């Protein structure tokens, strides 16, 4: 475990941030968590941490200072997939990548497939684009799952699992409760398809396994996420209960 000071600048609504939070929780890496409001980013964040105003960002090293007074001596690292690798590398005792080179390639291929989900996730929920496109993405991910493996690559949780779980979880929070800008009723029907259609049985088995991880239980609140979507998109007219 790294002994350097680590601060993760994150946002609860962001699946990319959630990737890194899962990795940190899985490795047990000590760190400080600083929530950043995407709607009103503080000036100190955009001037001293991430000039683009994006999350996640991880500050590594330097002296111990308040999160809102970041040290210029710490290294600021951005982008969720880069941070997944970084978290894996700083803790040799808790690796989230297999030692076997072939298995490592399988992890990378799986992460690439996850792009089919992440690329349409915001389009469906935030822009109101056809959410059924995410089904195609899930089918693409399913092709990489082995019926004899517990997780994406083998029987150990890896970066592959951390890369996709935040999107599955937010898809459930949105579609199951019809909380998105897509036409009313569309999300519920889509979620019912994912739960009942036999062709999505591999997804259900895999996702149910992922949700049992303590790291997930500690880092995700479905009800908070549902309420966030309802409030953000002003969906009370759909009968959503705040």
C-alpha cells in the first residue's frame, strides 16, 4: 500500500469517478475523498487541480493539506482508465490486473467493449436518445463473458469489472425507475427486458455477482442516484416519488 498522501476529487453522479472509487476500495488504499459539484465547480478546483474542470482527478504525493488547498508538490492525474492503472500499480500487494499476459489482454479487450455502453449511456439518460441502444452495448459486453468464470476475466475482480459496474448500476437506477429524458415508460420496459429476456441471462448473472462486492455497497447508493436523476430532469410529472 502506498504511503503517499492521496486525495480523490470525485462526484457521486459520475460513473467515471465511480470506477476509481471502486478500485481504491478494492485495494484498500488509504485516501481522502473530496466531492466536487459538477453544477458549480469551485474556483480553487479549476485553477489548482484540473483546469478543464473535469473529474475524476487524483492528487498524489506532496504534504498533507486540506483538500481545498491542494499542494503544488502533488501530482495531479486525470482520466478514469489512466487512474485505474495507477491505483493498480501503486499497491503491489493488491493487484487488479492478472499476472498472466493473456488474461491481461482479455481485461483490455473487455474494457474496450465497455465503450459500447459508456458512449450511449449519457445519450439515452441525459439527451433522451433511444435507450435501447444500450442493449446492443450489453450484448457486446456479454460476448466477453465466460459461463464458467465468476467475473469478467476469471474468478477474481479486476479492472475490467471496475470499468463496467458503474454504468450497469446507473442504468438500473435510471431505467428501473424510468428516470431519464427518454420517453415516459421506455426505461421500465427496457429494464424488464434485461431482467426477463433469456438472451440477457449472462448479464444478469454477472451483474448480480458484481453487486455483492463490498466495494460496490460502500460506493454506490441507488436511491440517491434515482433522486438525482428525477430532480435533475424535473421528472416529478412521471409520478416519481422524491
